[in-house]
């Protein structure tokens, strides 16, 4: 029930959330977005916020603050 492009985008967003959620020092939103094929970081951030209700930088910050 969705276009092939939407399917690919959703898979990339899922991968981004997983990657940002398990980030280590030195990781960045830009590196994750570009590594997953998002060529425009601003558009990636908007899609991410629309999908997950927070910015990718918030997800990254929470992961980096996690003890361990």
C-alpha cells in the first residue's frame, strides 16, 4: 500500500533511528544521514522528526548521555 520510494525511505529512517540510538562519541547526525543515502540533511531531519516526534540530534544526544 505504499510507493517503492516511501518503502525505501521508511527503511532508511528505521536504520537511522537504530544507528543514532546506539551512537558512540564521534558519531554525528550528518554522518548517519549521508551514510544511509539521505543527500539533504535538513530534509532528513524533518522526515525524522515527523516520523519519531523528536529531532535526530535529540536521539543522538540521549544515546551519548547513556552511561556505559
